[in-house]
């Protein structure tokens, strides 16, 4: 079974590509979705995060019954690399376990190929888990425009996020398929289908 990594910087069309892949019949493991589940009420990571970021020190970030308040937690860790690393030490092993269970189920159902949707694929050396890597990309002006249309996004927050991600040009150099998203969904789907037909 082949594993295709799907990645891309913020607002470059990765989610749209993941949707197209599902429509084409591929099983897709969504790392972001897995994390959201882990931070939801009684989620797998909630108790450990609450213990690591106590309200007495960091303020209220949620409870087991309500789950983790992600914006509140984000404000705590975003400008403090040591705290972000502390959070990642909790989250990343759980995501890895979640993904391994996904792979086992996919092998059992005899899938020819599956996809790992991992926003920080290169930043976490996840490319080594994959047979191929697809990188979604968009011109910087369009990327910024798309990002700033998102709820709760600001120019400052966008700039901070960009600093935690590899530059798009660098990601594209390591891609088996550079998939642009600026020309519309139909164009993206056509390029993707052509590559898949010639690769798998």
C-alpha cells in the first residue's frame, strides 16, 4: 500500500485537495481533525494538557467536560517556542498512534493507496513516512487574502503562523507533485487526476 503525504502552507488549498482525494475514493487521514477530536470534551489529550498548563499559571483553557479552548491555548503557546514544544510533546505521539490505527485499517481493507493530510509534514519530518508527497501552493498575495478571510484571523496572526512553516518554495522543491490552487478547483482536480493516473 502506497502512502501519499499531502501538505501545504496555510491557505494554499490543501483542504480542497483533500476533499477531491476523498471524492476520488481515497482514504485520507486528517491530522488536524484528529487533534480537534483529542481536544474536544473528554478527548484523549484533554487531561494531560490541563495538567501541563494549569489554570493557576496560564488562566482558564477549558475542562474535561468542555474540552480545550483552542484559541486560549494558542495564545499561550504561539509566541513561546518552549511551551509550543511542550504541547507538541503531548499531541504528536497521540496523532502518530491515531494515524497508525488508520493505516492498519486501510491495509486490512486492501487499499491500494491512502493519504496523510499533514499541515506540518516537512516541519515534523513526516515526509519519511510517505512514498510520495503532494504540496499544495498558491501565490503569496492570494494565500494572504484567503487566510485573512478566515474567522479570528488577523494579519499579525497570519505572519506569526508563516514563521512556523517552511517557505512554500522550499516545500515545492521536495514535492513529487506541486499542485497549484490559484486556477480553480477544476484545474486542481485535473492536474491531480493526471498525476495519480501516471503514478499509482
